[in-house]
């Protein structure tokens, strides 16, 4: 049983954007929302494979913060921002291959890790410590530059680097900086609310790649931008939210206290993360005050949105993974780091049957798609 809703979106149409990468921003007025609140995403998920990452001295992972796939070799790259070498490469079966840079202040090093992305030639760009660093596939430094932004996430599309800014040290409000492969700045894209540059109140994963399109979130509202780099056109999708005038009044204060930030994070209604794969753009709607944690699937070709069940619950056992951390061309990628959860799901997930997973092992990566979703 499901319901369809046609939603009229009243958005601002801008034909002359201040950021040169976007030639036009168009309004998407009529969209279709399919209510599948009878389903969790795992109800329609197909696990295509589970990868156990090799546990060796050079690659001891505390927590996976990001996962990406090298679309040329199929290698798996993961990030652990607590590790000395934050970005690690494994082959498709999980065997450790190499790492990229390390934490430090010298050439090829970064004081802290922010994000990474992979080029089609398998070279890797890493952001961290107010630097952008470009390494070849084997981990040798090609070039590094100083970079004024603390980076929220990075995507690479057609050899252009899209760096979503978490904090902009120049106090300007662009959402993304676009660079070429030589780390030369080309232009900027979109805008954040100016307060975000100061207070770093941002999504956990604010951008994604869907095919050759770049997708990035609004932070302060329930919406996102879908950008076509080839055409230079951006669609802005925005939805009715529970954001209130009272919440906005707190947000507009000149200086935010710790209590103010807590109020914002409790009351803000937005998409907290997104990931792109062939099935569409998977978004996670969050509003703590209204007890909402719900996945949406956006299918760009049909302009259709599918809403799944509200999963706001303390039940940590509803999925056979702890969290979603990445994307590839054909799958979303989840992380399982809890051995008790693995044991609980072992008899229910055929891909777990032949695995031995202990607390001494690196986390498991679970590749899944939404092939079981049936929406006419």
C-alpha cells in the first residue's frame, strides 16, 4: 500500500547567479512524492557483497568516516580521521594496498583530515589542515596548495574537483569551490547561509555524485541542489519543513552560545546526509525535536521522491549495519563495526554466513542497492 502526492513547490527563480559555474537556477514546481512509510530501506535492499578489510599494522581502522570507490580499478578507499594515515586503499577483495600522506606539517602531510575523492586515473585528492593535496595512485605526492576552507566533502566529476566548504576563512558564502586537476581554482558554486562559515553547523555528508551530476544540500532547510556541470544549470528542490521563526531567531544571533548550538541541532529540520548511486540519490531527513529520521530516495529521471518509514527509534538492530558512509556507481556502502550486531544478523544475511568477524578486525563494508523497490 502506498500513496502518491503531487507537491507544488514555490521557489525563487534566478536567471543570473552570482557564481559563474551556475548559469541558471531553475524551479522544480511539480514533483511526485510516493509514500512508502510501510517500508524501511532494508526491506527493499539487496546486499550485493560484503568486504572484510585486511587488518594489518599499516591499516588499523578505528572508525570509518568516508568510503569511495575507484571507478577505474574497483579499489576501495576509506578514511579514518583519527589515524596517522587517514586515507587507505584496498583492492576490491579488501587487501590493503597503500595509504595517502599522513598527519603532520611537512610536504605531503596534513594537520588533520577533512575529505578525499578519486580521479578517473586513480590519483587521489585529499583535503586537510588548510591544504589540498594531490597524490598519484601509489601515494606519491604530485602537488599541494594552501586552501582557506575547512572542507565538508569532495566530489570529482569530469576531472573537476568540487569542494564543499564547511568553514570559509575568507568569510564569503559560496557553498563549493570548483578546481581543475592542477588544483587551480576555476569558480564557485551556490551559497551557504553566512552563519555557517562561522559556526560550522553542517550536514554529516553534504554532497554526492549522481552519474555526472553534482548534488549538495541546503543546511538550514529541507532542500538540496542538483547541478548539471555540462549545462551549467542547477535545480533547487525544497520542501515544507518544521523550521520555525523561534528557531530562526536563535540562528540569527551575532554570536552563538553552546546552548544556542544545541537548540539549533535539536530543532533544525533538514537533510543530514546524502549518497548517490544508480538507484538515485538517497537522502536522510532529520528533525530531532519532531522525532524524525527518515530516508528519501530521489529518482532524477522521473522527478520522483520516495519516502520510507520514519526510523526515529533507539532500536540499533533495525539494520545489519551501523551507518551508511559512502557510495559507488552501483551501490551504497554501509559500515558494520559492531560484532554483536554481526552475530545477531549472521543467520539472516547470507553474505555473512562464511565470514569470521571479531573485535580485533577492521570494520566490514556492506555494498547494497535498492533493487527490491517496486514502485509502478
